[in-house]
């Protein structure tokens, strides 16, 4: 009887292999699926820095806020929730998790778009239950947007963790390196950046993995590189295997950039491990999110992991296909998301 059962199991295995069916995970396999997604704050704020007068700054700020309304994050959040429902990562690192408020020039501001709250609600509607385990608030800018109104933008990164997954040591920090500039009419703006991390336990296992997410400074390589070095040094203190994921605003070919900091410092790049150096483009669509075809042509979002302790078993993009857009034709974000399966060695 035992031999007949063994023969039957072998036959079933051969049929499954022939049909391309995945074998069930072995007992004791310790895996963690993570995702990184820059969900786009809703407007291009770069033109604000080009204002030559206070009046022009107000006009440009008004245009930016109108763009936030037009890029319709509630609709995009529904699209993002569908993408995550198909993947079901246990941990999601998010960047540009904006908080927008608006009000009269001399009166109180009220929340108009809280991206974190909106996305969590849409995820629940999609049957997914996540909680924000760590959120770093990297500062708020408040500007007039017309002769009668003003608006504020708060930039945040967040780590969402699937309900039921044990989490310890949630932490959020700001980088010492930060970008400032002064307008021609004497107004100085400072833009801090930050990172968050949590230690998560694998389902049903005592092992833990430290997951960190960040969004490094765009457009100013010395500051961006210094931020990457700060993050690398901070994560070196972890007693657990580490995966660092997020929008690093750097191409793989930059010799002294964040990619080099991590990949020459004991980390591997999950996309490269699975697919080689080709493809994997995560940036960047037009600010209005309505361009066709897709303009994703740069790889700046990564999942780095320590191969001494972890191995990448899968890596693919989400939000990069025309079918992923909202019913009104908006891309879910100006970035694509990246989903990676990791196995603890």
C-alpha cells in the first residue's frame, strides 16, 4: 500500500509539473512578500521653485492644488487597492503619502485629501486589512493658492503591515542631510526627508525581518547620496536580516549613488537577481497621469535585501499596464510599484 501511495504521489507530481502547476510550499519555508510603491502626491511641485515673485508663487501653488484635485486620489486608491489585492504582500512601503488641507487665508485649514486614510479604506473595501505600522512625517508647506485661500501639503512615507502579522520596534526618523533653497524674493524652503522601519515576524515563525522604506531627495545627488549613507549606517545596527525598499531617486549606473551604497555594502537588488539588469522601469508618468503610451523608462525604485540571510524568489511590477488605469484614464501613480517575494535562508 505504501508503495502504491508513493507511486501515486510521484505521478501526481509529474502531472502537476507538466501542467505548470506550482508545488505547495514545503513545511518550514519562511517567506515574506513585500512591495514598494510611490503613490504620487498628486501634483508636480517643482514649478514652485521657479517663481520669481510672491504673486507668481501664489499662482503656481494654485495650479498645483488644482492638479491634486484633477489627479483624483480616491479613484487612484481604488486602482492601487485592486493591484495589491491581486498580490497580497504582507508588508507595503509607501512613499508620497500626502496629506492635503485647505482653508481661508486667515482661518483654519481642513483636510481635503488624507492619502493614508483614503487608501486604507479602499483596501478594506477590497477585502484587505492593513494597518499603518510606521509613518514618517517629513514636513509641511503652507502657501496661499489664491487671493482668498491657502493650502498645506504634508509629505509622509508609511509602512503598511497586514493585520495579524506581529510587529515590533516601529521607528521613524528624519535625515540630517536635507535640501533648502531660497527664492529670488527671499523666502527659504527646507525639504526634510526620512525613513521608517519595522521588525516583522514571518507568519507562524519566530524569525523576524527588518523592513525599511524611504524616499530620497530628488535632483540633488550630494544630499541624496548622504541620505542613503545615513540609512545604510542605521540599518547596519539591525539584529535581524534587512530589506530596504523605496524610491531611491537613483539609477543603477550611478557610481557613487544609493544603488552603489547598498549593492557594494552587502545587499542585492531583487529585480536584478530575478530578471537581470534589463527592464523593471518604475518612473515616470506625466504629472497629469494621462499620458499614453506609458512613459516609464527609468529604474529608481528598489527592493534591496541581504543575501547572507535572504533570497529573492520573485519580482514584478504593478501599475505599469494600460489596464491598470482608472476608468477615467489616470495611471494609478506616476511610478510603478514593485512586488518582491523573499525567503529567509
